[in-house]
C-alpha cells in the first residue's frame, strides 16, 4: 500500500464536468491535482498549468494503477457517453465503461486511496416510473426493481453496486452522486454527443443566422426533464465526496421543464421566435424525468438552485461566442437529420 500525500485524481478531466471540477479544485488551493483523460490534450475543454495532465486509456488495468499512485481522493468521472442521440445508438460502447470503473476501483483499493467518488446518472432509474411527462420526481429508492436506460443506465447501476461492495467488503470509502442532465459553458455543443440544452442553443443560433427561423425538435417536445447548471453540480459533487453519506444521492435541479419549454426559453434569450418541426422517431429517451431532492436537502440543507433561465443565458452566450469564433458569423455545417 502506498503512502498518501493528499493527491487528488480527476478522471474524465478533458470532458465537460471533469474540466470544471479540475478548475474548482485549483481555485480551492489544491496543489497536487492529477487530471486524466484519453483524448489528446488539444481536445480537452480545459487545461491548467501546475496540474499533472495525463493522456491515458483507463480501460487498461495497469494504467488505472499508475494514475492512482499517491492519490488520497479519486473523482471517477470518466465514461464513454453523450446526449440521448449518442447513448441510444452506442449501447455497447457505453457499457464498456464498466472496464474503467472496475479497474479504477481495484486500483483505488490496492493503492490505498482514502475516498472514491463515482459519478452515476439518473439513467439508472426504472423506466416505468418515467413513462409520463407529468412525472413524479424520482426518489433514490426508485432505481429498484431495476429497469434502467438500456446500455448506459445498466453500466451506471452495475458500477454503483461495485462501489457499494468495495466499501462493504474492502473498506474503500465510496461516494455516489446520480447526476441529472448537467449543462453549462465549456462543454460539447456540436458533433453528436451534446445534450439537449447545448443542442437547442446551437439550433437556435443556426436558425437565427440562416434567416430560416425554424427548428427541428427531437420527440414530441412534450417530454420533460430537469437541467442542472454546472456550478451546482460542482458544489454538490464536492459536498457528497467529502460527506459520510454512503448511499447514492440525486444531484439535480427539481425545476421541471418540457423540451418545448426549453426551446421557448432559448428563443427568448436569443430574441427570436421559430417555427417548430418535430422528429417523433428521433432518440428522445423517457417521457419524463425529475429529481426528488428530499435526501440531499436532509443531509446538507442544500440543493441545486440556479434557475434554468439564468443558466441557459450563460450557456447560450458561450455557445454563441464559440460559434462566431469558429465560423465568423457564417452558417457552419448542419447536423445530419436523425435516422427515422
């Protein structure tokens, strides 16, 4: 067993949440942060000087042992995932992330890691409880009996159980948050892996630039979700990781909105009104999903509180600026139409 020196490892650090988490740790004064992602460094969303930035494939067991060497805390955020358009069409790839979680748990156990945080997902919840847009907010107990999102949801639920049993059998202190639709600046906004808020922002920008003033919405537009701004995600992640709460906790906003409502908010921010066309056969997930925050309030007297309007305003501005930087006010390449 290695002697600990207070090091913090963030896996998936080249991604959206991981990049923001590294930034938050640096701002908080952590001087021994190791950031790990398999993407080339030039494709990371955020890179910081003074951080041990490593490009590494965490599906390989020996790599996980290497990155856990000297670590006291691990934030395991690495996964092959994206928005609904990706996870509904890449189920096997999503499930292969179980290699990362299993090898990271083994490495954390054997290398003497003191605290292991795992980022799970609201996709673990039983699909039967999400069949109505007027959904009852999901409580943590609603993950069982198990019927999660096929592929990605099963991988997350299995990995939650692995974390539980590593804690019970080996004494590794594991903590779990079930993320509900995290969004914000410095994330994926094009290319097929983006989530609904970023995709809608980009589509509205494209409609405004083209002058065509119409938008395609996946599904009927009546499906409902809650969306959590990245700042709330970071706050909740660090609270849960540092706590004595061993059960999985919801980490999400409880502000429910339909996809049509989401489009309306972005239209208002952009100062445009668009004609809507629907793609009911496109990937759109469950009919309704919202976060019950009773447990997180009970444990921390806190819950995500950034309003969707405020968070979307910041997100839209960032995506708009990125679009202009890339294409200088011209219309960029449009996404392929979803398969019918």
